């Protein structure tokens, strides 16, 4: 097959092929309300975002950022990226455009790195520039925030980015690094949702600073937060990989403690029980949780017109579940809606300019790292 597959290749056809290893049968595939087209293939992609001109920036785990043009399949490497420590769950992680991208071409991205004390997740900015010969780079790359503290290990960095609807604040997720207790440690940014100014400094008025918390903390008691998104009414939704049987979608509110590792509807992977959430225990319970787990990676709030029936839904990419998962929102409530078998670990979900859904497969454990475009079946 060609390196770049711009021809639509419905998975319905793949599902009938003897080469298909997805385990789907064609009847189940045919029930999907979308057609899946394979657009391109990447090397362990992690995140993507669309530019105003319809091209996309795509991050790869080892540290490459790629400018991709869906119209012709062109891939251009973006120069100027910092050194990434991509061992284990480490990666060049999220990529989002600044709220002011139209004026200043600034982008924000996250990555894991080595530093004093061990490793941690960092947040950086750069100015996206493309020369007349097509070469592309980020100019003036600057790390503007680092997790506290850096510690040993290669897991649970998190590193997802979202901007408040007014464009004034940046919300950044820091995972608990598989060390459990940092999620409840007021001084650590680990296991927290953070609210920062656009220059990476902690936002004034964060709700726990006066109680001795790190001044960036917005909410705490989280595990591995691999998705964060605002809805049309300005509510902040978050998903996280919980312990065994405890993956979560949470509605994030300032100063609340979401419980980990003190309480969870799941239990530790080594079998040790964790008390479940219960009413009036002082911990904020998830709106939705999964047992068995789905291993949620990317999170998208859908606002497009191409799938009007899915407005006001969250879409979640599932790793171990090899699924695209839809959660229906209704004000402050959320409920499981759909879980489609995609036959591959799904790392990222994005909305295209026309409202199509775009997925990035994970690159490991049998998944190929393909870029998929979903459009209505009929
Ligand atoms: Ca994205
Ligand atoms: Ca439990």
C-alpha cells in the first residue's frame, strides 16, 4: 500500500478481509453509523489539532511534530522541538493552538523530559512558521511550566491542555506518576488539574492557594488525566485512567477533591481495595465510570454539524478497549451512550473543520498509528 492512503478505505471492507485482525465481524461493523476512511500512517502518534487552513499538526511519541495536509497527504517535519524523554508512557504529548493563533501563530504543547530529581511533564510554547520553500519550524520555543516535583518513573504524565472559553486561562493536567499519594499532596502539582495564565504562571485567585496548595492547583485527587475539554456552556469535563475498574469522566469544579487514591469506584491493580465513592464523604464522585475499564486517552467535546445527533457529546478514544466511546451530556449530568469497536487502540479524537471525527490510533501493542476520518454512513 502507498505510504499515504488518501483514498477512502471503509473498515467495513477491511472487516471482510482475511488480513483483518480486528476481531470484528462484518455485521457488527456494518452497524456503525459512520464510515471509516484510513487517511495516513504515523509513528506512534499522540495528539493532533487542526490549523485554520485545514492542515493539521500531529505529535509523535518519540518527539516529532508533523505538519500534515489531508488534501494531498504531504507530511512536513516541524523543526525546533525540545528534547523529549519518551521512555515508557513518556512522549511529545498534546498540541493546541493559542486562542490568539490568528494573530501570533502561537502554539502550546506538552512533553515529558528528564530533569533534576527525575522526570516530569512540561508545557511549552512556540511560534509556528513555514518558509516559502515549505520548511516548517517552531520559533522561540520556550518551556513555560514544569510539573512539581520531578520524580523517577515513566508513567502517568498526563499533559493535556485546554483553554477557557474566554481565552484567558490555560488548564493543564498533571498525572500522579504512578506514585498514588502525590494526588493528595497540596504542594505537588501531580494528580491535579491546574489553571495557568497564558504565560504559564499560576492564575491569580486559584481556589486552594490560600490553603497552602501549590498556587496553580484548580482541583485534586486525580490519577492519569488524559483528556480535558470545555462544553458549550463553559463546563470543564475531564477523563482519567483510574485504577482497576475505575476509569472516570468528571465534571471539574474548583477546589474539589476527586478522591484518588483515598476513594475510587475501582481498586488498585495489585488487588488492594480502595473504598468506593459514597454520599457526603467529602470527595467528588465521577459522573460516569467504567468497569471493566476502557483506558481513556483523547477527549473531544463535539460541536460539529456533520453528526448533528451527537452535538453536546464527549468522544473518548479507548486504548485497552480499542474503542471509540460516546458520552452524552445533559447539563451537569453525563451518561454512557455508545462504544464502538475500532479494532485498534485509539489515542486521540479530534473534530475536523467540517465536523468530521478524526482519530489517531496508538502505535503500540498491535495498533498501527493510523489517522482515521469518520463521516456519516449514509
Ligand atoms: Ca487534539
Ligand atoms: Ca473501590
